[in-house]
């Protein structure tokens, strides 16, 4: 497996995930090359990210006073092709929690337990009205690191 | 060409269009069957519909007091496959203007002037707050029938 | 509920469905109006259609000698808005089976059992190489009418 | 502007682009937050990448004997929100050409000349049948570095 800047040790890294959602690859997500279009990886990451935040009660009207999450960057490494009708699991974990942001890591595993996608991306919490970053409170930080 | 309920005479029907937008088929809009996924037709219709309404000044903050357009139904007949990199023109016209709604017709033409898609769909104007249909004023009706 | 050409009696029509798939509305399927983009309805129909055909063993390499299914037309009536995170069930049934084609009907039901979408569309079976319609054999017809 | 690992000097980096394609933001690419969904950035990059390769005659049936391009990784930094109807220009350049791969950089500029997106991703050329990386010939390398 190729070397990836955000993964120090693949075995350890993989074991640190616990939260995941199932995704079934849709027909409209394939392209004329016969497999899943590259763009769809980021849709899967988005679904997994939102479910992860919801599971921690960090994606709701109530928590908006603590700032809304905005995607600052996203990246994906493609390891194995995925095909129509594949069932994958998309994992998410908080890799690092900063003052106003969190670095989330992603991994997609197929039915034979092989890694199809790995990725990461930073979420910044910003004030809905001013657009400025807001500090994460300690409860939120604790939730994210446990997640 | 097959018979289609909303087209009485294909030659006449085709000539009645004047407004169109160009669309270049994107790679991500193809699917594993090698041509454009069926779903994309409705994205093209949507882009054409909005540009048509904008050209008549019927899609803007200012005109919202006259109601916002809501799609009541949509349909599409598939005549010819479209492929990655094809350049098509998507035409729109108002077929019939009612008290609170307008029936729009659609046609997509490829580079060799063949019809790839035909379609139609009704837009209802509704009050943004109550969700109830609002009557189109005479200016709007006139604009739509000219469009 | 509005009158729809392909539905004679809504109560009867609704009862005739048995096959369905669950769909969870994705964040990326919403648009700036705050609810599901109209185009996504056809993605849901496509997923339901393919699963329906697969459940009858009519969507596989083995059955391709009997022709491949091609979408001839599609239509959708929008009854209720759907929102991010909604869980809907999308139903499919064969309404009418012809010599070389089948008319499929669709219905999407939300969590409070209300109809969000209804629709229909004709599938034609064509020879993969010639593109010409091929007659459905009696086994296939029987499967479709039971489905 | 935030610091980005793949950009040493933003002013120099920006000046090195010359190839670009225009993109008009579609309504269906917005989400319920009112602006462009994050995923769409990668659709724009894909369109720009393919047009860039086509402009160098590196995306065609004829050049497939030299290997087909496969996306190894992709990343995007989000600088400014984009909205429905925005017209942006998406730039591409080859940043580094290796033995079997090329590192492409991306930049999206809005109508007031502000950077909305920056990104990068590596394309590997692989043999269509074996899936193994194939060396880029000198002509291709020269074309990519000029592009």
C-alpha cells in the first residue's frame, strides 16, 4: 500500500476507527469507466461525517450556538475501485481537535474487508452570523475525541 | 418517432421553441452503461427552466412577492442516447398558462440536430409563507406566453 | 390529492405495491430551497427499479440474452417536500406488461405514511447489439406481473 | 489566506496557470446551507482535468496504448463560498511529472477574481488490461509540462 502523509501506521490507524455507516453504491454513481466516479467518495464522506456529528449531538439546531461546522479542506486517496451494488462501510474518527477546528479521518471498507478509500479533512466551527471561527467548548472537544 | 401525449405534431411543436441554453455533457453524468445517466436529463431541464424564467425576470428576489415557482410534476421521453462530451441545446417554452401555474415543455437537440430528449412539467406559483397557490398576474402571463 | 392520469383510484393503486427499498435522504441531495432537489426523485426511482428487477432476477449478466432494459420515459408527481435525513420507502410495481416493454409505477412514502412522490415509466427490452426491441418471454412476463 | 502544503508562494503559484474552463454553478449543486455543496468542487476539477488532457491530446482512444489515466488521490481547500449562478473559471496545470504519474494542481476563480478553491491530485497512467502503471513517454511528459 502506498505511503500517505496523514497515516503513520496503517494497521494502528485502521484500528482506531469505531463509528461507521453502511453505503450501498448506486447505479447513478458509476461512470462510463464502469466503476464508481471519483467524485462520489466525497458524498460518502459527507454522509459519514454528518452521521458522526449527529451521533455526538453536534449537528443540530440546539448546538448551533456553539458554531456551525464548515468544511475547510477535504482529501481522498483511492485504493481500490468500487462497483455498482457494492456495499461498503464508511468510517470516521476525530484525529485531532484544535481550538476552533477538528481534523476528521475517513476510511471505506468493502465487503471483503479491503480498504477502498482513505481520507481526511478539517472542519472549522464558525459563528453563523459573523463567519468567524468560534472556540470549541470542552464538552464538545471531549465528545469528539471519544467519538 | 414514437407518439407522445403532450406533442400533437412534432414538426410544429419543435418550431415553437426559441429559448435555449447550451449544455456540455459531463463525465460524471455518464454511467456504467457508457452513456448519460437517465437522471441527468432532469438536471438539464432544471437549468434550462431557471434560465428561461430568469430571461423573463421571473426568477429573482423582486418577483417573489408574486409567488415562488414550485415544480408540481416532470416527465421526460428519451429519444437518443447522449454521450460524454456531447454538446446539446436544451429548449424551453411555455405551452399553457393557467391561473396559478404554467406548463413548460422541453426539448434537447444534439450536434447533428437530432432530438435526444423531450419533456414537460407544470410549475405552480405558491405563496412562500402559506404554501398556497397564488394567481399569476397578467404581466407574468403575457411574459410567459411570449417566452 | 390532485388527479393524476396514471392513477385511477389512489387507494387501490397504493395497495397494489409490495416491493420497496428504504432510502435515507442525503445532505448533498438538498438544494438552496432547503428541501430535496427535484432531480433526486429520479435517482430514488432508479435505485428502486434496479432492486425490483434484481429481486426478479431480471437484472444480471445471465438474463442479458433476453435483452437489456432501456428507459423509454419517466415521470414524477411531487406531492410533499422531503428533507435532509428523512427516511422514505420507495415502492415499485409492474403496472402493465407489453410485448417488448413493461410500464413500472413508483411511489415514495415518508415516515408518517404520507405519499411524497408518485411516478411511472416504461422500460423497453432491447437487443444489446442491434438496439432493437426484443419480445419478453413468458417467464419474464409472469415474474413481472407477480413482482 | 491560510497556509497550504502544496502551495509555496500563492502569488507565483497562481501565475503559473494558463489553461482554464468556465463553469456556471447549477441550482442542483447548491445544498440546504444556501451555497455550493462541497462535493461539487471535485466535479468541477474533473471537468477541468479532462479538458486539460484533451487539449494536450492525452484523453482519447488513440493515446490509450500509452496507458489510461487513473486518479490516485484528490484534495481541495475551500477558500470562499460559491453560490447558484456564479460563473467561475477552473484552472489546471501540471505541477510535477513523474515516471508513471503527474501531479495536477487546480484553482477556481470567481467573477471578482477571488480564489474560491485550490486543489491538487495525482494521476497515474496504467495499462488498461493489467492495471499496472506504465511509464509516460517523453512526448507526453513534454506536453504535460508545457500545458
